C-alpha cells in the first residue's frame, strides 16, 4: 500500500570531482565537475521520521546545450533547479504519497524555472534528485528494500501524469517486476578516447571486459564513419561477441546529415563490424529538431531519445515520429523511467518493438551509481552505460572512510585495488544483490561533514537575447 509522507527538511551539498581523463561528448570536454548531494528528512504518516540521500553530477552542457551559455552557467542552472525545487517541495506541508508529492510539484517547477530561462530538462533535475532522497527515506523508515517497495508500489505511482496509461497499467507493471541479478556494463568510448592498441577500445584493462560499447559521435557523417571503421576494426579482434550503440548527443543538424551516416552504415562493407552489431542510435538531432522531424525510412534502424526526454509525454511523441525507445537516467526522474518502462512493456505486448535503455551521465561510485543501477535492474534494463568508473579513478577524492563504508556495505559491487576502491565488474556485469538492503539501494550514506554546502548560484542565468 502507498504510504503518505511530508517533507520536513532538505539540504544540498557538493564535492568537486576530478576526472582521470577528459570526457568529450557533443561540444563539451569535461575534466572536472562537482557532484551534488541531497539530504532530506521526512515524516511518514503514523510511522515516525527518517532521512534519505541521493547524489548526481552537476554536468555542464548536457541538460542545456545552448551555445550562448558557458559550461559553468549550465551548472548554475542545475543548482538553481535544486533550490527552486526545494522551496516548492517544502511548501507542501501536508501528507502525500511520494509520487503524489512529485506530481504536485513538477508542473510548478517547470513553470518557475521557465521564468528564469531554465529549460525543462534542467528544470526536472531538482525534483529528480529530491525524489530519490525522499524514496530512500521512505524505504528506510519502513525497513523495505527498493525492489520490494516498488513491487508493492510504496510510492503510489499512478497515471495522473501520463494520460495514455491507466493506473492499472502502472500497478500491474510494478507488481510483475523481478530484480535483475546482473546488469551488463556498456563501455563508453568518448570522442577523445584512444581507439587502437594498448589502452584502446579492445584492451580489457581499459574496457573491463565489457560486451557492450557506447560510441560517441560528433555529427559529421564522414568523420564519424571513418572513426567507426577504426573502432570496428579493433572490436572485431575481441575473442567474444559484442554489441554497440551510437550516441550523437544532439550533434546531427538534420535528417539529411543523419541519413548520410545511416546510408554509410547500410552500404559500406568497412562498417560491418559496427553495423551488424548495432542495437540503436541515441538522440542524433537537437531536441527541438527531433520534435519536428519524422524519421521516415530512417526508422529501419532503431533510434531512441535521451535529451529530448524532458516531459511525461516525450515518449509517445517520439514513438509517433518513428523512435522505438527512450533512455532511463535517474537524473531525469525515477518515476518517469517507471512510466516509460510501463509504456514500452504495454506497446511491446501489443506487437510493437519498443524498449527503454539504460544510459549513464557519469554516475559516480556510491549513491549515484547504486540508485541508477537499481532503477535499471527494476525496470528490466539488461545492459547499461557505465562510464563513471572509466572517467574517474575509483571513488576519486571521496574520503577513505566513506569509500570503505560503501565497500563494506556492498562487497559485490566494489573491490579494493591497491589503495583505491573501485566498481567491481564480473565478466562484464555488475551484481545487484547488495542493493536489496533497506532504503534506496544503499546500506550507507556519505560523509556529510566532508562536503561543502551547495554553492549559491548567481541570481539570474543570462538569456540568449541578452547576449
């Protein structure tokens, strides 16, 4: 049965994270960025109080790629998104279900952020992080694991924000979920990553034995095709089978450019090691162009949306344009992932090929990767992009005691490697057994004393007209 709760306090913290190598995707190169942490206190109706936590990178130039904004200004947007959401959530002092509170706040959040020229994808970041922490507190208060709690719909997820579904569709989907015991990693190959030889894409010390690969594109069909040929030549040397996905991060300007790439994939024999192993192409065009463009004959390849997933109706809209899938990312909202997975299951049961994919915006070891992994294991994501362990050196600069606490609480998910604690990858897979602890997939919380309060963003993000 859904439980009702009220949020009594919300606090934000952050910690700098330095990358072990540059991560280039789209038009940005990241060498370091802060990780945000959320702490909440809730009161459960008739059940006492509890605290919960969540974490996520403040990633520049992904939620908002508008060229007039500097990378740091897009990070400021995410800080503002968190602070605006805090005020809206705390203004609801009465008892609501966890999802009911989200549903009551998300519209006001989008509107308040729009007044500051913060786009919907960035606006949703604040509620996404607060919702994860609230759910963690609710599960801890009841001594329930994420998987058991969601199967019983403890959060009260319903169809009020998704009018193409009924409440029964959602409850049946959740009731039928069984935790995936293993989730395969999908190794990211960024635009600046080495391709050939030692340290290249086929080096097991680099790819951790992954059987799935996510290859970044830059939007130039000829350049991308030539680079994919090089990557395909390397992957063809693997002693085991593999699959790939492609991700353009909105870099293809239009259908003409996208068609040029797909034609090469279909016709160029040198691209067969990629084309024959290709599962789908992710978010090729800018989100505004995506909404205006029918894929038409291009839909012979499977496409998914990611950055264009900025509302509860994004998946039905994309489906009507020829897209077959949509990404799950906990930074876009755990409840939206559940709703979209319900849709994919319902449409597939009716004979369509529809699916939800697991994509990772550099979820870091600890809270972020565990909660995102648990979400995917709940909704049936069998392989997920996992690049946090690749671009950051283990737990990075996380205090030793905190990293050791996560290792002790999740010995199947982490391993000690010399003086570092890292993600433990078992034959290309992550194990989910220890995520069944009470709470949202974590046996421990971070060391709050080892963080700084969330930096105060500037009062106003400059608009494009002002530049």
